[in-house]
C-alpha cells in the first residue's frame, strides 16, 4: 500500500485472517482495510467476531466482491465503508482519512502554538506566516506533538502512530525526524526533549 504510505499513513500489511487477528490483538489501529477472499476464510467472518467483541475500530471492506448483495452483507456484518476493486488510490486515501478521523479523539483542525500554525485539514504548516515544506512523516510527528501540546510524547508512541510495524523502535528514526523538524521550524525553538522519554512541544522560555 505504497500510496497510503506516501499520503502519510503508517501501514501494517498482513495476508490472512489469523495474522490479522494477531495484529488487532497486539496493536491499536485507527482504521482497518479488510478483504473478503483470503486464504484462510472470508473477511466478513473475522469482522463479525470483532464486532461481537465490541471492537469499534472503523473497517473498510476493500474487495473485488462488489455486487449489491456483497455490499449489503458487508454493512450488515459491521463494515463502516465498502470499496470495490479496482479502485482509485486517491479515493482510497480520502476514505481512509475520513475513517481515521472518525476513530480519533476530536482534534481542532487548526492548532496554534506561538507563531506556529498547523492546519490538519489542509496539511499545511506555517511559522510567522511563512509556509513550511514538510515531508509526510515530519507532518505526522508535528501534528501528534501539537495535539498533545504540553505533554511529553514518547518515542514509542510516535512510532506507533506515525510509522509502520516494521520500524525499529530502538533506532534513532524519531530523533532524526525531530532534528529536521527543529531545523525547518527555526528559532525560537518549540520542541523540547525529555531525556530518555520523548518530546514535548510548547512555547519555550
């Protein structure tokens, strides 16, 4: 799902129902894309089990089984959205974004800290009125830090929300992104390091 990664989403990819069960048990997700014709069964059966356990994670059925009866069955089993194959990546990105926003705690679409403005809806960042060019990963890290303004966000939390499961939690990947963010944000500094824990953003001084 390189298109989703390029849009700034952290993506874990599995190919069967048993692996999906393991991932959902071990991790917290904002959205799940679920196919139907999988090697070890129908994705609808897994969806029914999730809903029976009162799992509220938004689920988008992404499948070639796209007839009216199949769509109705998907919604009856607890799907939140349904997209048939083949599909346009732009539409998938838009639908996943909408489902992820539904899963999140309410966040303001425009966050202001000192002279920094982060427009989550438009994915735009300005400082002192100057537009900044951020990568998708830099934006994801900055947005999460801003949403938790004044709170220390650990490196593991940043990796969980902004990177795929394949990212190495002990690596310096988060630190490298924060270094780039600090450089692009410029002075005076807004991101402080909580030694051995993580990072916090707020007006400093």
